[in-house]
C-alpha cells in the first residue's frame, strides 16, 4: 500500500536528516516510528505528504510513484495530525473537524453531518461540543478533535507526528487506547511518530527504530523486546521500560507511614510548634474518627498567627479531596502532586483514615532506584 | 464668542457642510488607496520575504518626514498644489500602520495552524482566505484604524497646499484673527476624528471572529 524506497533528505545546510529509508507498509497496519530526538522521524513523516521534498528516493502509493501526483491532491488522500494540534481558532469544533471537506468544496450541511458522525464514532457528545471553539477545550479534548479531523475525508493513510506527546500521561494512555480502538473500527494505515517506547509497544503492529537518520531495526513489539538488533535498541527499550516502574509500583510500597498529623481542633501556635519539631512544612489534619480533613501549610499558619487570628488548624486545611489509595500506582501520586503543585500527598485507607504519605523525597528515591537499575539492565541484556 | 460661532454657523452652514464633505473625500480617497495597495502588497511580502524590507522601509520613511515638509515635498517633486498632491501625501503617510499591522497579523498566525492546514491539503489561496486572513483581520483593522485617525489629523493641514477641506476654514479664521471661524473648522474636524475612531472600534469588534474574542 505504501512503499518507501531509498527515501533520503539532506537539508540545504548539509544535515543528512534521513538516509536511505526503506519500508513496506501493509494496508491497515499501524507503524510506530521511534528514536531519539533529531533522528529524522518528523522529516520522514513530512516527506510522505510532501511538506518536505525528498532529496533522494521516492514513496509509492498503491504502486504509483507519488512524485507524479499533485502535492495538494496527495495530501487530500492522507490524514495529518501533529503534536501542536493546530486547530484553527476562529472555527468551531464542527468546522475544524470538517475543514478538509471544506477545502474540497463539500457543502455546509454535509460537513456538519460528517462532524457529528465522527464525534459519535469517538464517543463524544456532539451537541455539547460541535459549536464550541478550540480554546474552550482542554488539551486532551483538542487533540481528540485533531485526530477526528484527520479522519473526516476518510483517508486510507493517516500520518501522526507525536500526537499525544504534549499530553499528561493519563490522558496519553486514554488517547492511545481510543486510537487503537478507532483504528480497529475504521481500518486505517497509520504512521505514528513517537519517542516514547511504551507508546510504541502499546499501539504499534510494527516498530521502526531510527538513529541519526538511519533505520536500525524494524520489528513487531514482541520481536523487538525479545531480540533487540543492537545495544542502542536494547538501551532504548530498557531505559524506557524502567520508567514504567512508577506505574507498576503501588503507593503502599513507597509511602512513609508516620506522617506529621494533628487533630482539627489543635491551636495554630501548637500546630506550628509541632511542624517545627517534626521538621516539616505542612501537616495533615484529621477530624473526628480520624477522618482526613486536609493539609495545612506552615506558611499559611505562620501568616495567620502574625495576623493574630484566633482559629483552629482546621481553618487552614486545604485539598481535602486530594489523596491516593495505598493500592494505587505510584504514578497517580506523581500526577496529583504535579496537578495540584503539592510537595506531599496523603494516602488514605477505608473510611478516609490516613495510613501514610508520599512526598517528593520518597518519589525521588523510587526514580533513583529505577534509573540505577536501568543503567545496569541493557548491559546485561546485551551480554545475554 | 459662542454667539459669534452660532452666528457664523447660521450664515455659513452650507459652506461648513460642503467643506466637511470635502474633508471626507480628502480622507477617504487616500485611505482607500492605502488599504487597497498596502494590504495585498504586504501579504505578498509575507510570501516573497525580500520584499518586506523595501515596503516597510518606504512607509516608515514617509512617516518620518514631518507632515508639513511632506506637503511641501509634493510641490517640489512637481505635483503642484491642490487636491492631487494632498491625496498623494496623505496616501503615503497612511501606509505605515497598515503595512506594519498587516505583516504582524499575517506572520503572527501560528506555524502549527498553517502546518496542519497545508498538511490537510489547503491550497495557497485557501490558506490565505480560510486561515490567515480571518486570524489576522483584527490586527489589520487596528492598523487601518490608526492610519485613519492620523489621516484625519493630517488632512486639515492639507489646506496649506490648497486642498480645501475644513483646514481651509481654519486657515481663513486664523488669517482674519476670527476665532469663530477657526472653531467652525476645528469642531467638525474633531467630531470627524472621534466618529472615525468610534466606528472603527465597532468595526474591529464586529470583524473579530467569535472564536478569537476574549
Ligand atoms: N529545516 C531544517 N533545516 C536543517 N536541518 C533540519 C531542518 N529540520 C530538521 N533538521 C535537522 O534534521 C534532523 C532530523 O530532524 P527531525 O526529523 O525533526 O527529527 P525528529 O522528528 O526525529 O526529532 C535534526 O538533526 C534536525 O536538526
Ligand atoms: Mg519531530
């Protein structure tokens, strides 16, 4: 269906971005193009829709040399999704999704029908979104629209350049699953650029790994895990796989189990003194039956004291609804801390009773371990 | 003095009106030319990049010349006096804000938006009409707005080289040391300026696509 034949690109400044790229892509296949930053993934992808003209070689589309086609016509046979999304801000979601159809002169009513149809396909409530504008949507929602937009004209081939790269890990996983589901439903050939091996392993039928403009290995995910072509591939897999630990380790295994905690009716001065003694800059607050109320920061308490406020510590307890369970993956703790800008997050058991705490310090310890083992792992694999 | 002004307005109302209309032409013609020429040319200069330094260079230079000197310059380059040299002077004077804003507006369209549109198969014209112009429109109109306000101010000076308009009334009043006549010219000129500013502000808001309003 899609054949890359000795495709190469040397930029005018002499950079050999892509060298002798050969690949045969079957209909309905999802190919992940992976490699470190600057290895030529985007250049390869953008040569397919001729946003970049190759300096050598060519691409065959159903046996036809693509150089014989008009670039605009060629692009209209392909779908294109980029990391920066690039929705058109002055157009509604409906108009954005069907923009390709507008370029092709399809009338307004048909375009809107197609937009609703695609929203339904992605399981999004059409009436809620179609008439809104891109800036009213979150990054994840915008990229969902970005993907739907590439499907509007029912192209056989879709090119995606790190489409989920700018999203947070939870959202990324969700969109990966959706994409996989969507692809099974619509049977598209997809070339998917990523630098995240997890992502490639999760969604790809075959993975193409590149380094410095050259293809190092082409293999199915299983094959690549079992038989990395060389040390570079092994290391690329290894380092990436160990970063996954954070999503596999449970909170219980890394939490500290004696967090600094006071009851809700403790006075301000007393609480502050307690924090000083424990050398912490925030304290968990528990109410009746040891139920978690929130966390109070030393900074806030100090300020309240200076303002001579006569209240209890419970008045300064914040983020009462931000916590993780002991059996959640450690990754969740990281997400929450990042999302709320916290230095620590409480771990609550049944009945919202505090059982422990995860701090930045504990997480650093986990990551440190992961990085140390990952440095050793590829060497072992390479020797084996 | 107010009663004198009233008196003058009563006796010369028709004159004031026709001078105001003349003033409108004096503003509208160079403005229309400036828009029709500067906007497309500047858009072209975002495609053919080496054009831009020439265009902005020229329009900047015209703005730098003191307005009085610019009018005199028109005479010295052989355009003589009257409506034509005044229109030319006002035209070149109005270019700069339009050129600058058109360029800022068009080149301010984020690369990823253009990249996605081209990648989806937009032709050059589709890119311009469907993506770049709507996104740049607000900025371009703001440029036209400041050009217009400047032109209205400058237009009263054009009477100095015999272009007529409200400026001639002001000069007549000055020559006769008659404040009422000066005011009869100044007040409509000021009203025109405020009106233009107000209408352009409205237009700017009207032309801003809904998705770009904040
Ligand atoms: N327009 C350009 N001119 C010169 N060099 C470029 C250009 N675009 C990319 N490069 C270089 O080509 C190489 C490959 O870039 P790219 O395909 O963007 O890599 P990736 O997408 O894998 O990060 C890099 O070394 C990059 O610096
Ligand atoms: Mg890239």
